[in-house]
C-alpha cells in the first residue's frame, strides 16, 4: 500500500463544494432549454461529474468515456478504452475532465467527440494548469487554476492512489513533468 504524503492542501472539501455549485449554476443558466449530455472522462472525473450533475437545475443525461495515453514513440496519441453509449448527434455536450495539463488528452478527446456530430461541445474541468499547455484547447468552465505542481484528491490520483481524498492537495516530492 502506498502512503501518500500531502504537503499542502490547495482546496478544501468546502471550497470545492462551493466552486462546483457556482459552476453548476452557470452551466444551468447557459444550457436552459437545451438537450445536455455530460461526458465524464474516466476515472478522474467521477467525483466531479457526480457532484456537478447533482447541482445542475436543468434536465440532462450523463455518459462516460475512457482513454489511455500511449507511452514511448507513440506518446501524444490516445487509445480509446471505452466509448460513449448515448447517441450525442445533435445534442449539446459538455466534456467533464479532472485536469488539463498540456492539453494533449483533451484535444484528442475533443476529436473523438466531435466526430459524433454533436450540436455543440464545451469543456468543464476541475483544475487547469495553464503554464503547462502545449496545445491550444478551449476550456469553457474551470474550477481552479494552479501552477506547475502534481495534485491528488477529488478524483485525481498518484499511480491510482489518492483519488478518494475529499480535498485537492500537492504531494511531497513529485515532479509534475513525469
Ligand atoms: P494532459 O497533459 O494531456 O493535459 O493531461 C494528461 C493527464 O495527465 C490528465 O488527464 C491527468 O490524468 C494527468 N495529470 C496531469 N496533471 C496531473 C496532476 O497534477 N495530478 C494528477 N493526478 N493527474 C494529472
């Protein structure tokens, strides 16, 4: 078992709850009278998607997508592990992600989702690290902006550990570039 040492809590459970409610009310206003499908990116977005969904005041559907990054020479390309089930053609889609770092993952997910011809696609993330961006991706709803650190909790992991922490915190001695 891994004993993760959190050196600093960046956002407490209360702060996250408050921010998710704010995002949910903005989305509820922006999407009034639309056919909304939230697509959560597994596994990191599970906690966020669940809280966001419960706080939306508009009818909506939820679905999931799962991808994994190739390592080595194919780095930067993604393998689709699990596709969405709902037919999103002509619907208003919001991709719900845990974190945008370089933006490469999101860019590929956007391609996969756009190919299904939704009416519109927006992106909602808990955490963004704008200083690390390598590609230009538009993120429409951002919970928190952070510097170049590795964070865990609220769905975010370190080698699959730490997702269940109710806060978002920085790990001791982890280089965010690895
Ligand atoms: P990208 O660089 O493509 O934007 O992000 C790739 C993936 O790296 C994210 O979906 C996330 O799984 C992971 N990632 C990037 N930064 C962090 C971080 O600070 N903490 C955790 N737990 N995952 C991260």
